[in-house]
């Protein structure tokens, strides 16, 4: 027998044995890997089950269509149609006061009389000189007719009479300035002037304000300039009379935009027969623009703003039930397009259908799929025209 042909027969059992051992080791390794992955998945499921998202307590409301009147809002201040600080044009000592603080004054009513004795005496002297000049002129004209004097003398007499009458008129104006009168009808303020007090020119005596009507001055951004016009109706409210709106109309629009603020200044006239509005008072101004519309409306607290846009959370059926068999509500976040606001409310232009249940508070702790418990015992304010209240 050839020894070379017998050698492979002796090695064959050894190779087979090695192959079997290798396959067993591979099978064991694969089984270990599969078992580890199964164990890992099981442990992850147990961990996730023990760390489920906690239930969040929120308030909700059903979003519905509401009538919505487009409005422009502004903050303004009141100004009297006519208002002045009554002052004296010339110096003098107060002889008498002819009003009391808070009185209603008539146009032309005497308010303060300054001492004018010396001025009145000077006026009488000038009047006497003017009368004498008139007599001299009359006499010289008679002599001119008799041709005993020249025309030049008569012309000089005419000029002298005119000059003396001018002095009389000037002094008469000085005397009249010592009688300080109301330039128009209105309500007088509080005065601190007393008889015997010396007043310098320009010294304040009392304020005089015509209170019916009053002007409401306010500004609007330039982008809203096309929405207003002279004659347009407005409504103003004041914190002094929070439950009483005062109607008025726009009377003037400034022909230029303020370059510092880019606002358009507007003046509106507001009737004030009860004198409830006072110049200098701040007021809220509302202007109705366009036709009434209908928008899906929610409280402003329901909106969450972030760099990606505005969102709201909806409370929806999660498709499962709790231990009592009740449907479990879950949160779902949706993007919306917010519109104008009024009071506590905001209009939703896109992204929200009427009838959807919206989370109005507690949404900062929510994410998609968070289980919800609804507690509407205390809800956020949802008033279209909130008013301040003293509590």
C-alpha cells in the first residue's frame, strides 16, 4: 500500500470534529446574542411601562364661532375744544374778584378788576386835550373861510386832533386791559389770586375750559391709515367711568405721519353734556372698521408661541380606557394662525375647527400623547370686553 494515499483517510475524522465544534460554538454565540436582545427588549418594555407619562390636569373649552366686529384700539387723551389759562396782559394790583373757583363763566364776564385809577385819570386828560383840539380845528376852519389864516394851519389842526384821538384810544385800551374778562363760556378752575395782590404781566389767574364737547387725541400706526376717515364713529371709555362708553366722531386727521413714532395723529369730538370727561384724562379709544365677521374664538391663554409658530393643544380621545372604563383623553398639539384680539379672546384664522376641545390652561407641561384630566372648576378669563374691578 502506498503510504501517501492512507494519510488523508486518517485526517478526515479530525476535520469533521472541528467543523462540528465550530458550528456548535457559532450556534451558542448566536443564541446568546438573540437571548440578550430579547432580554434587553423585555427590560426596556418594563422600564417604559414603569415610567409612563404622568397624567396632567388642565382646563378646556369647546372652540366655537363667535361674531367679531373688526376694531382699531388706541390710547388717547382728552383736550378741551377751547381751553386757556386766563392771565393779565399788563401789571397791576387786584382790586376785586368777580368769580369763585369752579364757577361757570359766560363769554365776556368780568373776572378780575385791577386798579386803574391812574390810567382812568390819564384817559380823562387825553380826552380833554382831544376835545380842545377839536374846538381849535372848528375855529380855524371858520377863520379859513374868512381867509384870515392859511390852509396849512387848518391841516396842522387836523393832524393834531388825529394824534390826540389816537392817544385817547391807546389809553382807553390800557384801561380796558385792567378789566380781565372770560374770552369764552366755560368752567373756571381753582384760583389762588386775592384782592390786593400785585400781578405781573402773564401771571396765571385761573384756568378756563369749555367742556362740551371735548376732543380725544390719539394716534394709530401708519399701516392703519387707510381704515379711518373723517366722520367715522368712535367709542371711548375711561377708568373713571369704566361701565359708561362715550360715543364720538373723528373730526380731523393730521396730514402727516410723525417721523419719530410712525403714527398718524387723529382728533375726535366727543359730546360731554354731563361734564363727566375732563381734559387731560387718558381714555381707551375703539373704532369699528368694516363689516362684522365670525371667527373661531378661544381665550388668549390657550395660545403657545414658539419660534416655529403659534400652537394650541387639543383634548382628544386617546383610543383607550381607564380602570373605570372611561375614555382616556390625550393631548395633541396643532399649529394655528392667530388673528386679532379683543379683551381676553383671540380669533383663530386657520388650523382650528369649530367644536374642537381646546386646552386653555396647563398646556406648558404637555406634549403629544400626554394623558389628561379635565378640571374646569377655575377657568381662565374669556371676556371680550373686560373691565377693571375693585376687590
